[in-house]
C-alpha cells in the first residue's frame, strides 16, 4: 500500500501496491502488518480499480506472520493457490470467462538408488518406519528430492545419508508415475544407477534399522520382491543393466532459451551429442 | 472434536479428533465451524496430550470455509505445508529433534510432443502468447499435465487440443529438469514421441496462431533451433530417433506394493518384461 499521504490521487492511495505480469495479472506482496478491517477496505477498493483497468488474475502473497489477513482475503472471494512453509498465495479471477490460472505444482520427485559394486553386490537397507518398518524386506535406499534439487544429486545424497557410502551417478534406468500418492498429489520416482566410490557402511540411526551389501541375485530372490510386480520389474531392469547392455538416460547440461542451465536426460549410447557439447 | 458430552474422559473430550499414521504423526481434518478462541483452547489441550503420547508431526487440514482458524493455528506455532484451492494444510513438529516432515510437491510436469508422420514431417505450431508469441518460431506442441494426469495421456491431449490431430504414444525420448521455473518451483518436461493416427489440422484459435506439417529437417534447420542449445539437442535426439535405432522409455502398468496400478517407464528394447506381463 502506498505510504504517501500527500498523494494527489485518492484512488492511488487506497490501492494495494502490485506488480503487473505479461498475462494481464497483478501480484501483491504483502509485507507490513495491517489491521484486518483496514485491509478488507483497501482490498475492495483495489479490486474495483483492477476491474476497471481490465486486469484478470489477482495474486496476493501473504507471509505467515500476516496470517490475520487470510480470512479477510478469502471473504473477498479469493481461493488458495499454493503454500510454502513461510507464505500462502491466494488468487482471484476477475473476468467472467473461465480462468487461465496456472496449476500448482503437482508432483513430488522420489529417487530409488541401485548401487552395485564390482562383486555384483547391491547396497540395501531395512527401514525403521513406514510401509516396510519392522519387516524383513531389504530395499534399495530411497528418498524424496528436496526443493530445487537435481535428480542425480538427490540420489547421491540419499545413499550417503542412509548408508554413508559415496557414489557417482550413472543413469536413470526407469521411472514410475503414481497418482494420489500423498495428500492426493502425484509422485515420480526415478530408479537411478550409482557407482560406489567407497564401501564402508555407516548407517543413519534415525531412519535405518540395518544396511548391508547383498548379492544382487539374493536381493531379487526375496519373496517380497518376487511377489510384488513393481519391485520385481525394477529388480529385473537393474539385473539386466548389471548383466548386459541396457541404455538408460543420463544428463548433460543444456542452456535453455531463457538463459538457464538445465539437465537434459537422454539415451547417450544411441545419440552422441558430445561433439556439440565440446564446440 | 468429539461430540460426545457424556464421555467419561474429560481429556478425551477436549482433544481434537485425529487420525494416526505409521510415522508417529496425527492428522486433524477440521470440518465443522468453530469459534477461533474455543479452537485455540482445544488445540493447546490437544498438543499437550499428543506430546504426552510421544507423537511427532501434527497435521491440521483447514477447508477454506474455516479460514478463521488459520491465524490461531499459526499462533500456536504451526507452519504452512501446502494448499490446494479448497484447503490449507498446516504442520507442527513436537519433538526437539530435527523434523522429518515430507516436503510439499515441488514439480510441475510438462510435455513436448514430437509427432512424426511417414513422410518424415513433424507437427509444429506457432504460439500466440508467452515467450514465443509473435515470433516466427515453429515449435513442437507443448503443455502442462493436469492434476493426476499421466505423462502419455497429457502428450496425446495437448496435441489434440492444439492441432486436432489424433495420436498414439510411442516413447519418452528425453526429459529436462529445470528449477526456479514458476513461483520458485521446479519443472520436468518430457519429450514424447507420438505416432499420428490422423493428418487433418484443426488448430485451437485461443492459444495457437498457426499449425502445420513441416519437413523434420526444416524444423531442425530453423535458426532459433540451431542457436539455442536445448532446442538444438532435443531436435538432434528426435532426428536420431527418426533415422535409426534410438531406445527411449515407454510405459507398462505395474502393480505397486500398496495395490495401485502405476506406469513404469523404461527401455523395452534392452529389457523385455513382456513374458512377466503375460503371466
């Protein structure tokens, strides 16, 4: 909100400060505390003003210390769009037409690490809690990528955290898409092959009951693995990789048209872009 | 909250109804309106009770019509976890140890469709708005997967919506991970090869300026494609696929250990699971 009390324009004074975007929308980043009744009044004036201006989507970002403004914003017809630990984003669509508000993020990224040493042993763990807590199932280390974390980095980190073993990333061998996985959202789990750079195991006590190196065939022969289709398929893909030529996807860095460096994963064996990369 | 007024246990009466999970957490699904002062009092009693019980994460799901309870929940030390249009989820970690609260969904899923016909022509579009609006660049059809939508379904749907062409899914040829893409969140874009089942183009007017079939080599020869690394790499992978053996990942259905049917994408050429599937 404008702090100027000497403004010549009353209207301007009563309208919330907002950034415009290239889709005809406005975004308000609330930062300073405001009484909820005052906020309601200013928000109503602002909405009238933006409606006159032909604006479409109105975004209001409320940091968590302004939680008192959530209820008044909802009362003016806003809905939630997304939230992070320290803020809530609300949105309102002004036009009578159906909205083109972009969807919230929909997927969590999981990694499942197939770490094979030169004795054909795989690194496996028993988990303390969750679906496999208290069972005899030896599993590949798994985990969830953190906010902004690369798939290959997440795989290396999870193996290190759970077992203490250092690894190098080799390839994505497969991935699985699952819906209604957590809070109704979706999940993409990447099965990653990693090469161990160390062998000593120092397991994480809080989440991991036990960790060991296990003959790859013994892993696949566990009755739980054989009897559960998805585990069985993943085990077969991993064993195929360990026995013969199986081309997965590995990353190279690629500059996007907006100037960002991203990871592009593809089958390097069948398509060699290294000549391009070294130009 | 328990509606029973004849409960013999005062403590039980004052504690919010909650579902327990296998990680030592509890989840409260608030549904009925409650005065915010009453809620604060019951929440404090509940937290004491759960602390005594050794509970860890406490989740409170507030539907948007209970926005009046957001501020009191935050005042008791909760933080936001995630939000959907109609609810806000808050979380509190009771133990003194560092939390193991799962992260919010972090990624949006994009699809980029490489549709090649038997004349070696690709289906391309000119977009009306966004980064490429008003430019001369012919692009593959692209879009964002909807909530709960499969990657292969999203690719078929986007091609149909933008161009009117019916297709069959062939393979994921590559994927790209990008961070800080929208609202600071990440993006995974899957380059999908599709086989056309029809050829007549009926373009979508709202988003698409023009659509056509174009010789694959002419697509790749566009100066924009040649000069932008990511576009250039993707074009080369697609041309490689069109000229010789390039193994991408295609999906099969696999039953998870929790009884759900998921899509598992992998290199079928190098690993044949069809015998397993037909068992």
